């Protein structure tokens, strides 16, 4: 199956994921923007989510709250996470 087209911000967030989580076997361009980040997709876990949230807040200037009811939606895929960053990042 062919991967969806990746936007510039998705590529940037994919690189952030790889760097922040030290994913040695994965290149940013290998992350399908619509594939799951947790469990079956990239296989990330709750510790990865915390590290990723910290990296995003440092880079983009807004906090991801651990108790946000939308977190499962926000972190569902690279595309969803990138969309959230785009809507919330500091100008």
C-alpha cells in the first residue's frame, strides 16, 4: 500500500519523534502519516508519549496536557499530531 503524501510540518514532526525518542531503526520518512503511533503502528508507549509531549512543548511553545481527553485522538497518528501542532503552536 502506498503511503499518503507527507506535508512539510508532518516531516518536521516525524523527525522530532525519531530524535526525541531515539528511534534508531526508523527514519522520519518511514513514518506513514496516517499509521498509528501507538501499539500496532510505531509501537510507542505512555513513556514515549510523555517524552514526545515534552519535545513538542519545547519546540513549538505549547503544552500537551496529560489529562486532555483528546490525547488519544491527538496522538493517534503523525497526521493528527501535526494538525494539532499547527493549530496550537506559538507564532
